[in-house]
């Protein structure tokens, strides 16, 4: 990035026209953005709530041609536990978000246009460069993550089109604040979709910048469209950890499908909640019990590697056999027979390889490899 330009100025030089499917002319020079459920009506010269999708001369300009983060991550870190276990995912991100979560784990990029204490250093990048990196690193999956992928969908699809042609599976790690138009647009290119279901409290969602009803409707559509869906709830003490709220989340997921994996993960003090205590075992256990009681077959406790060993593992819901043993993001044993239990042959929902890695060979637990 040129030192003579501010970040905002640099970003304004790295835009592309929005996909026609994600914008609509509304007259008098205004445009309607359809990328997220905020459906911002944007006058000339202004941006949407995300601050990165802008009306320029009556056309919607959106982020393109750069990355703010590019790493090889264990796919378990996304987290996807039922897709390509033991493999790497090439993960890329840009800047901006349509939410303003005080507990954001990636706030230095997602909130950089709102918060002067955040800093990120994007660089130009071509779609083919990302695909080539994935192939060179042997990563069978490419994921849009770190910031909210819905608001940079137009650029992600330019990456996913050649990635799919190269046999790479593509995924979103998202807040789930999606429109039907956006989900229909990405479905031919995206197979994996992780949603952060942050709370079941409508007021809390409004404080974050969204509507609970929109998130739930999007999750239902993601499932109906046939994405492989996994759901994460970051369990934050005294925020969303009540037994009533956790049971409400679990019942909602189970009503869609008891096959959907639900990750209940521990909050670590961060960003605007740096003074809040960490999630304890009692809160995670309460969430785990809520999922089991609702009939969910796959509930995982996370962000506490090694402290909940049996609850990081994948077990066969038919015979109880342990199929995949984990230590955090690290696979210590994978007994899966393709998509089936090796003991009773029960089909296990997910996206599985015929001959997966039987144990992790990526080295240090949870290691993330940056790409220069």
C-alpha cells in the first residue's frame, strides 16, 4: 500500500463493479445493495453500513483486487469438523463488516474503517494468485473469512470460479446476515458455509447491527439450498450463556436438522470486551447439554484445546464409536471410512474424502502459516 495514501483512499482505488445480482437501481441516482440483509439504500457518494460498498456515479462499487489477510489454516479452525478433516484451507479476507460486535476476534480488519485503534495492511492480489497458492500448498479448500464475506462476495466469486475449475472446494465463514439473492448467487460456487449464530436475543442482535429474524431465515435457506452447514455460538458469560437461550438455539438448529454440527466455543477477552471474564467449563457444559437434550448428534466444545477431549471428538451417533479424535485444531486419529463409520457402516453427514489423512501431519497444534 502506498504511504502517500490513507487506507480509505487506497481502498477506493481497489474496487470493482458489484455483481448485477447484488445491486438494484432505485432511481434518482440511488442504488440498493443486496449483499447483506441490511439492504442499504445508498445515495450518490455514500457507502452502506459496511463502509466498503459505495455508490459512485450511480453504480455500486465494491471491494476487489486485494487481500488484507491470506493464510493457510487448519480447516478445523474455521471451524469445519465435518469437511476435509486434517486438511488445510487457504483463507483470505478483506476489510469491513456489516456488524459491530464488541467481542470480534478479527476486529483489526473487520472494524478498521470504524475504529482508529485497528490497523491492517492490504495488498493487491489477483484471483489466479490465490488459486495457485492453494494448489501449491495442497489445500483442497479455499475460504473467505476474517472479515464478513457477504460484503465482499463479488470479489470472492472471481476467486471461486477458477478455484472450482481446479477442483478446489470453496467456503464462507460468515455472520449469516445474508439475503436470498446473495445465497442464490454464491450457491453454484460455494459448498461449505459456517454461520456464527451469536445470540437468540433480538435486542442483542440489533445492538450488533442485525436482526435475529434475518439470521434465522438465512440459516434456513442455507440449509435448504444444500450448502454443508456448521453453526458456531461463541458462549459469552452473562451475555448469551443462560440455559434458556442456549436451549432456544439448540432447539432451532435441531428443528432444521439434528445432523447440523453445533460448535459451542469459549470466549476469550478481546476488543471491547477485554475486561469480561473467560468462558468457564460450566457455561460450555451447559451449552453441550442443551444440544444433546435437543437431539443434536454433533455438539462440539471449542477454544479450550485438550481440556474437553471427548467433546472435541466426532462420534458415530448410531453405535457410539469414536471416529475422529482431536486436540484443538489437530487431528490425532481419523478412522472414517469415506463418509461412513468403520464399525457399523452408518452414514455420517458431511463432506468427506475417500482416503483422508489418518492423523495430522501439519506440525504445531493450531499453527497458522502466513503467506507473503
